[in-house]
C-alpha cells in the first residue's frame, strides 16, 4: 500500500496523472439471468480473469444486474473495457468501465 495525497492506494492500482487505474472493471445493465460463469466466459477473451462476481440482492439472492470482473493486469482490463463497453449481451446494452477505488472510512 502507498499513500498519495492522504489516500491509500492498493498495489492493484496506481496513480497516472490524476486518474486511478485498476485491474477490476465494473459491468452494468447485465441481464438478471446472467450467471457468474457466463460473465467470466464473456470477458475471458481479453485476458486472465482472477474473479468474476455478480452483485446480488441480500434478501432474495437474485442478481441486481451488475457485477465486477478482475483481471491479472491493468492492460487486460483496459482492453476488455474498450471492447465490451456498449456491446449487446443477452439482448441488453451493457456498459463496462474501470472500477472506482474502494474507500474505507
């Protein structure tokens, strides 16, 4: 971990100019029928995936329509965002972007 301007930055991210880059991407507008395995398969052509997870409703355990895909490298994550943002998957226009840093406190 490094401290930059009073913020803690994880090893998976680094400061380039004033933007944070991460190995994790945020994917929104997914079909509610998309599975984690399907999410992983859709994004695997762009690099080695460490984790693919869907955010679920705490009560019903059903997917909320968005999730995260974590790659082994920043370059793979950027390549996936460039290729998949604005694509139609399962009849839905999805959006992909570099995930924002998690801040605690």
